[in-house]
C-alpha cells in the first residue's frame, strides 16, 4: 500500500506544469507536453535503442549464466566450500554502485589502471595504454561484464531455490539407466527449471524500458565521449532535470516506462500462454 499504491497519486505530475508555490493539486494541466522532451532530442533514438538492446541482451545472458552457475553451485557437496562460494558470488550484488565504479576505474584508468599497466604495456609491450574512457566501442562489453558480475549472484539464488526443490529420485533413476551428468542436466534439470525461467523472464520484461542509473551514469564516470554507448532514458532524464529542474518531465518519463513495461509483460505472458498455458503467469 505504502510503496505501490499511495505514490500513484503523484502520477498526475506527468500531465502538469508543476509549481512549488501552487502544489500538485493546483498546478495547471498541460496534457502530453511533458512527454515531448523525451523524443524532441537528437539523442532520442540512441537512448531508446541502448535501453532496449542492453536489457534484451542482459535478460538472455542472465538466464544462461544464472542457470549455469546455479547448476554448478548445486554440485558442490562440501558445506563450508558452498558457503564460501555463495558469499563470494553474492558479494558484488550487495556493493554500492559507487564502489563498483571505483573498482572499474582501478582497472581501466589510462595511466594507473591495472589492465593498461599489467596487460597492455606489460604483456603486450605497447608504449601507450588504451583510453577506455574516451572510446565508446569498448563500453557495451564493459557494461555487460560489470552488470553480469554484479547481478549473477542474485540470479543464481533464484534458480538455486528451484533446483533444491527437484526430487532427487529423478537423478537416481537416471543414473541407474546410465545417464551422464550432461544428460541429467539436459533431460531433467533444465526442463524442471523451465517454469522458473519463464516466470523470471516475463517479470524482467517489465523492466525492459528502464536501466540501472548507477551502472550507466557512475561506472562510465559520465563521460561525454561515451554517450553513444551509455546514454539511456534514465541518464537522459537525470541530465535534463539538472538543466530544467522540471519534475513533470521526470514523472512523464517514469510513467511512460511503466506503461511500456506493463505492455511487454502482458504481451510476453500472452505469447507464453499461447505456446504453453501451464507456464504463463496469468
């Protein structure tokens, strides 16, 4: 009630010219004008493209790595070792993005970064390091690596919880029939994880028009040269607010993201229901 329903009252800001003096109720209605700024910029295509493509790729990669790590983790029999790896994998998820940004900088700094000093100059023998924060072509891979490194622990726990609920008798019967470990994973584990995979994928579709602000703003250090690879809807709105100080624009962007996310969830669920009714959410 407090987190999800009471804040709905503020959605009207998306359709008003907000004034501090008049307050929310007395501020004048301006229709859809607050939505225009999202598409009036020359960067509109870039920020929408980046937001959608990053999320689509990360959903696919997240499922693959999340399931793979959960299966590997489930094979560890030693409880002490299991706790150690669980802590090590989950620790990045608990880190502040500010800390992550400085860790990334420690690796990528042009003069003092570990990669430039130890690999580019040391192993490869080049005189000059790579200007990571000036070349946008590297950042789709850097952001993908950082995002997966930070989120894989949480994703692993979600799939691991489903793995622990699988009846061990399935694997015992498969071993009696001479099934290899790979065959057990392919024929038993993955099919039984399918409902969890579908459910999490559908829910992730609701965030497909949003982005992790800290990841796209703090990790690249807000470098203008990288905007073609790091500009998303959230970072664009934040930058626009610094200039215009217009809460209506921010509310409009958030409202649009929620509507698009809702459409994607309903559409994905309808597609799943058409293919396999028992796997759909509703």
